[in-house]
C-alpha cells in the first residue's frame, strides 16, 4: 500500500504544518512540483503537489483547488518564504471548502526533501509487499505438499478472509472456514463467465456485480469483495478458486491469490502426466498394442533397486514416463524398457539386480524373481548386477531338468505346506547363512528368522551349517523356482 499523507505530514524532519484536516487514510502515490495555474494535465491523481504559489492569486485560488480536487490529488504542500511569506488565506479557505488537505512547507525544507521522504516510504512499502508476497508464496508452497485443502486454509489465513475451492460445476471441494461453503451458491451464476464458449452470455446484472478479466473475476457479494480465478491450463477450467475479504484486495494480495491458483493448477494438472502410463498398462492387460511413449514396452526388464530414491529420480527424469516403479520392503522394483535397464540402474546408484529381458507381460513375474535374486548378490558388491552375470548359471544349465526336479521335489517336500519356510530358507542361503542380512531382506526380526531356520533343519533333518547340504538346497530351490522354464539360479529372497 502507498504511504499515507498523514504519515508524510507527521515526519518531524520535514516540519510540515497541516492547515486543513488531513484524511488519515489518504494515500500518496508520488510527489509532483508545479507552478502552473492548471497543472492537472500533468497529474495522474494521488500526488502530493508542491508549489510556491507563483501564479496563485486571491481571484484564482478557488478554481485552482477545485481543479486539483477533481483530479483527485492527495494534497497540496505550499512552500512559504519564496513568493509568499505565508499561505494565502484565499487558498486556505478554498481548501477547507473542497476538503483538500493543505500543508505548509517551511522555507527551511526544500521540496526535494519532501520528494525523497515519500520516495523512501514508497520503497519501504514496496519492499514490505514483496517480502509479504514471498513469505506467503513460500507458506503456500509448503501447504501444497499436504494437498489442496491445506492451500485453501493457508490462503484464507494470509488474506484474513475466506477461501473456497470449487469443482467445474461450482460445488465446494474445500472451504476455509467451513461456514464459507454457504457462499458458493451465490457465486455459481458468475462462474459461467470464466468458462469458454463463443455464445456464453454474461449473467443478468453482471455489470453491477463485477468485471471479468482473463481467467479471473472480481465482484462484490454482500459484505465481501470477491475474486474468482479459474484453475487449470487447458481450454476449460478444472475448477475455481474464490476468495473473499472485507475490503478490496491490494496488489500484493492479488499476487498471493495468483500464487495459490498456480499451485492448485499444478496439482490438478500433474495427474495428466500419468495418462500415457495408465493407457499403456490398460493396453497390456487387454492384450492391445501400447502407446508409443509409455511403459511397459516389450521387451522389458525388471530391476530390483536397493536405493528407494530411484522413485524420485525417475520422477525427475524423462525416462520415468516409460517406467513403472513399485516400492517393496527393502527395495524398489522397476519395469523398464530392456534398452534402458542400465540407465535406470545408474539413476538408482548402488546395488541393483537386473533381470533378463521379458518378451511379454506374463514373463514379468519370472523376471521379478531374477531381479530380486540378482539384487541379493549385488548387495555384496555394491554395484548393479545382471541375472545373467550371476555365478553358478553354468552348473545349473547342464542339469537334466526332469531328474533335477524329481530330486528337488523330494528334498523340499517337508516344507511344501509352509511357504514361509521356503522363503526363509531361500533368504538364508542367499545371505551365506548370515541371519541379520537375511532378516533384513525379508523384513522380519532376526529371532523370527532364526526360529524358522531351526524348523527347516528339523523338518529336513539336515544340518544347514554343512556346505554340502546348503549346495543341495540351493540347487533344489533353483529347480523348483523354474518349474516351467530353464533351470536358473536361486539365492534371493521373495518378499512376504
């Protein structure tokens, strides 16, 4: 807000003396100096006009003041001791008659001192507005992390009024305070002016209620000055933001409302970025061709990434539009185009397990097993590791599948009724018998895993500390986990 004339008049260093009442709320937009008999052509309104009365006489004082009042100047500062030793009585009388603030400027106060003082006050007001807008926008940004309702609550608090978030039909989605929801019905007729349409007429009486500009509407509704702004970037609003305050919003408040609308627009538009992804998923489920720029695209690779930060990394990378990420206990699973597997692993950083390429959606489940097994080995190296790089594949590849599966079924039969025991055994073997590591992979307490391992040993009647027993069990698990395909490597833990 511009500085008030009363505040300027009260500055001790200027020594200004009011000769007529000074309105307490009259703003000063600038300081102008003129000795013209009619300076109004060079004024915009709101100025404190300084003059020495060089062309002022008793005969023209009344008309001089009348012209300034019509131009809506804030007031007149009359410098004495140059042309006039005192302010002419005719000017004082005319100022009183027209209600114009008249200040006596002493000879010792140069006009430039008055100009500098107002300039400093304007700069301080501007800085205060910028600071307030910055602080409000920062508070709104923090609130946006908690959702649209939090933005509405914060906005109402910043403006000292009420705020509504309306859907496209004008129904209330969020209101602050809750009682403000009752105002929505009165606003509904005006929302049509913010919707596109070549033949959309303005509601009757619209000119009396307010005015519409691009994307926003200002009106007076009962005891409130209301601003309504469209939400969204498309041709049609995705909703509306309405705020109401007891007095018209100053410029800085409009900036704050604009920031809130931008944040709400961002939240409303963000889901659009996942449309291609959802369309691709639907295509896969229906057995239809997937869109060109979306995942999953086949051949696809499954990655198991130890660093859960991969989710944020994909959000910030264009590659994320073609990947699907699923958080799992202790790691994140990502379905990515096979050609981009190593790039995803690089984004993840640290250990990752990379499956062999999957040709179609039904192959992804087996690829997940491969990725999690590769991750178990990668945790020991701290680097990305492909399933085809795991040691032991050569040995498993030379086994006769029919004989190997018969051996595996017989060996693991005592555990068939308790899947948790098979899962625990697999994690225990993958960790090299390290309970702490295996329990972490399974997301269970180490005492729980220790109990399960003891039960496995009891049911199998085998010593799990024996390397030979572990090797047999390792082969058996690899065989049974690939019942319909080639024998592969076991060693990772399926998560419960």
